[in-house]
């Protein structure tokens, strides 16, 4: 069997930086969606696809090889984030597809794997099916039956992922082994696509485009037509017979990679490699399970406006373990003539806060009111108190 493929990525219509990355090279296909302040998201997603590219160069003999490569890549990103203060808490989603070598008497297979909320779809017999399961807060609500699929699509916290590469020393990737079926088409994409384009419209575009590059370009374009509020990346992989005419990877210089293998020295992210001032409309945030459970258990998260536009933000004043957790008035990372002022000093210092939550605070969550910012700080104080049975309960 042969593969044909196409890939496209675009910064979108709102953001100034493309933190997505992809690889599409015949022996490995992947999409990564980075997160973290400064350039950390871009670094994380680039490291992720580069890790898979290197692993693929050595070859995958079995499905476990892909999972091992993801674990190794996770460790690389995690180490990199520890070394640089600006890249603390950086992480990335990763969704990948690798064709396995043919073995005697067995149908040829592909292995797909996922961490986070980028997705792999299978388009077969005119039907679109999501192969991967999102590791997201909204998916958990959906699985619990607390919200509908329609509500999930527009949920204000749909960008909270519950698993990502780089956040912890270990990562648990989902993986599936599937038979290679002639006529199948796989679509790997970042959430920028699915947030803007529903399954029905994705299906319509896939049906209309026999060429995978045309399909990838078209999907990205429609995401931008619908607002392009996030970076969008799409990789389309078609499974053909040996005799089929392989056509793909032609034009569209702005949004696509070249058809040949990228040289070793080139940037791992074929997207927007330049650095700009980051000003995300909807910053991504990783909330690892422990933080999610702890804060949810206190019922505090619902009272907190994580994505309020402006007004107040929570962050650390000072550096190191003794940095103070405070509420600032003003805007983070902005406007030279207006310095944020400290409104509330929580009395909590960084070393009291478990690392994944501290990393989250490094992203300086914003609130539209002081009360909401204070509620968040209070919930953190409660979490700390709950962890310290001998202290912190003196009310
Ligand atoms: Mn995204």
C-alpha cells in the first residue's frame, strides 16, 4: 500500500504566533499544539514533532515504538522546561500516526497515538469518526453526561487539557492499532480546526477533495473563514493501493511544508518559526489531574473566570521559592506606562504550592473582578491548607 498526504498550518486570524507544529513525512505524521507563556508553546510543540521525526528515522517496528518515542519526547520537553524559567510549565498536545512495516501473512497496520486535545479522525465510507479521545476537561464533563456535545463545542473552558507532554516526568499516551484499508483517509488536526468547523462541514470538505493537500488547505481556510481564533493545523493521510497515482503536496507556500523531508537542521515547526510578541486571545492552559480534582472538589473553579478579558490577574511577585502569590490590578505583560499594582497579598509563597499549580499561576490567569481573582487565590490557600493537616486551618 502507498500513502499520499497533505498538510497545512496557519497562525489564524487573531493570534500573533503559531504554536502548532506538524510533521508529515511518509513514515510519521503528527500534529502538536503547544502551550505556555513567552515562546514556550512554540518550543514545546517543535520539540514534540522533532522527537517523533528522530524516532521515525530510526524506524518503528511495532506499535510500542511510537508510545516509547512519545515518552522519550515527553521527558525531553519536561527537562527543557525545568532549565529555563521562561519555559516553566510549557507543554504540548501530540497526536500521531505511524504506518507499521508489513509482516508476512498479516494485513498492514497503522498505529495512532494521542495525548491532549488534538484529534485523529478516520474518514471511511463517507463517514467521519473520531479515533482519538480528547484529554480535556470538557471531554470529562461530556463523558459524565453533565453537558451535551453541542454544549461542549462552545464551552468556555474547552481549551483546558488534562494531559499534555512536558508537564510531568511521565505521560500516559493513548494508542490504537488499526488495519490499513485502501481508501481510508486519516485527518490529524489541532483544536483550532474543531473549534471552528463542525464534523459535518469537515466531512463535506473531505468528500469534495480527493487530493489530500487540497483537503488540508481547504480545512484550514474554512477555520479561518469562521474566525480563526486559534492556530489551525491539519494533516491528511490517504491510504492508496500500490498502483494508485500518488499526488499530493503541491502548492500553497504560505501554509504548507515542502513535499520532501525537511533537512535535519531546519526548524522542527514548519509553521511560523519567527518569534513575535505573544498576545493570545484564549491562552491555553494545562490543568493536571491533581489540580483539577483539588480545585473542583472545593467548588471554586465554577466561581472563577479563568478567561476574563482584563482587570486583574493572579501571579507571583518576586522570584524563586519565596515569591508571593498575589492579585495584581492591571494587565500582564503589557503597557510600559502602566505597571500592575498588587491588590491582595495572599501570604502564600511559591514553595507551598505544588509545582503543576504553580506553573499554572505562571500563566497569570486573568479575572474581570477582584472578587473572582480573590476567590481563586482563596481556593489555592484552601488546597494548601488541606495538604497541611497540622497547620493552615487557623481561621
Ligand atoms: Mn490550539
